[in-house]
């Protein structure tokens, strides 16, 4: 897996001050995407053990609320094998910090009904996520007044609660 950027202090992509990892590779190709260079799976730099160590060290300060995954597309099949063990390591080291993930996939249709039954690492990733912002960016539904999302179709999902209750539950601050 490659990544395009690591933001050390991000306040736009989740609650509190966060570390954000922009992974490379996306097959959605949303019109009006704010980060189209990350569609290319080879964009940026390789995600190496040194990259993991850097992110883990950036998560250490108490003022950091957690990690946010963006892209590109973190839930692309090609990215899951690298992200799953890394996210487990983040949760093991920092259980009090939240992990947010932005995806163009739909939670019920794509993640639960297609990926979860057939992709090896989807369950491990879901078990680490606290919040999932789902749905493709739709230029015709762009809304700059929305908190933590770019278009009206996107939802902010409480992953833990949704999995526990067996139905999609929206995140509440």
C-alpha cells in the first residue's frame, strides 16, 4: 500500500485534534474529488514499518484524539491487508483514541453485504473503527456547511453501535 500524506494535526476530519493518513488507491473516481491524485494506487510513498512507527509516535500526545483514514479509498481490497494489522496495533496501544474512516462505499450494501462475507480483512478493520463516513462524494450534493462530510448523501456512522445492534446507527456527538 502507498500513502499520499500524513497530517500530524488535523481538525477537519473527525472530533478533536487527529492524525490523518491519506492512503493511495481509489476506484470510485468521484467527480469533484478534492484529492484525485490519490486515485492512483502507486501515488506517494510506500507504507513501511517506519511509517507505522511515525504514526504511532504522532498518536502518543494526550491532546491527539485519534487517527483518521482518508484517501484515496482506505477500504479498497488492495489496502485492507496492510491497514487491518496496523489498525489493530493502534487500538492495542491507544484504546482510548478513536479511529475514523472515510469511504466512498456504502455501509450496508458494500461493506456489510459484499466485503464482510468475502474479504479476509474487512471484519478486522470494522472491529477497530469507531466512526465511518460512508458514501461517494456527489458534486451535485456538495454542501460546504456539513460537518465532517462533503455532500448531503454521506453519513456519519457509529460503527461499534451499528455492529452491536445489527442495524445502521448514525453517530451522535
